[in-house]
């Protein structure tokens, strides 16, 4: 994966500056495929700056990014089957 993952009490912290452009949805989907418990809490940072509030790996894996287009800006969209499109 190439991401720096730091274990704190019960939350995994992932620095998005080290993920080669991969975002939370793809990172968490991969973590689940590699055996991470979907209930594991994860927070994303850039350096020391929090980017998103902590939530479960499973929650992040249930979303995909919808790129900005004529209908609006970039959005996270919930998918019915998190394994779709991976």
C-alpha cells in the first residue's frame, strides 16, 4: 500500500501524504481485503493535520468518489456492494 500507518490506542492513523494519491475509500477497501476488521477505526491526516473525522474502515469502504462534473463538485457516494468496482 505504501501508506504510513501509525497505531494509536484504538484508531489507525493514515497519512494521506504517503499514499501515492490513493484516497480513503480505496485504502480502506484494500485494508478489508487484506484482513483488517471492518470495525477498526481509522483517521486520515496530512502530516499532523486531520483531514476527516475518525470512522470505521468498513464505513469508508462503503463509499466511492464521484468526480466533479456538470451536476456538482466531487462527492463521496455510498455504494450498495462495497466490493463493486475494485
